[in-house]
């Protein structure tokens, strides 16, 4: 289990309110994606336009977390697309 309060304290571009939602919202500018980090360690990426962009966003989150919390090791275990939304 991750200590979300400690992670949120070292991420300036994140939002965390445990009474509203049980995950940290992390906004990245490159690629332009939003990630939800849960205490279980799972990450949900939204806003990616391609599979590669979602993987890159996940790897960027792992890199940020590894520099933020060097006592733990974060890595990308698997990546799968569960929901696609198309707007025409």
C-alpha cells in the first residue's frame, strides 16, 4: 500500500482530497494526459490519444515516483486498454 499523502506532498502538479476521491490526480503536460494513482499502486491513464502515448505517460509517472520516493521502486508491469471513447 502506498502512502498517498506522502506522494502528494512531493508532487506539485497533483491533486489529492481523500474525502472526495481515493486517488491522486496527476496531470502531465507532455504527453497531455491525466493519471489516477491509487494506494494499491495501480495507475489509470486518461486523455491519451494512442496506446503508445498511454504507455509513455505510465512510464513518466514511474520515473517521477522513483525520483520522488527513492526508497521504493516503481515499474510498469503491464498496460492494457479497457475503454476507448471516440468523438466525431
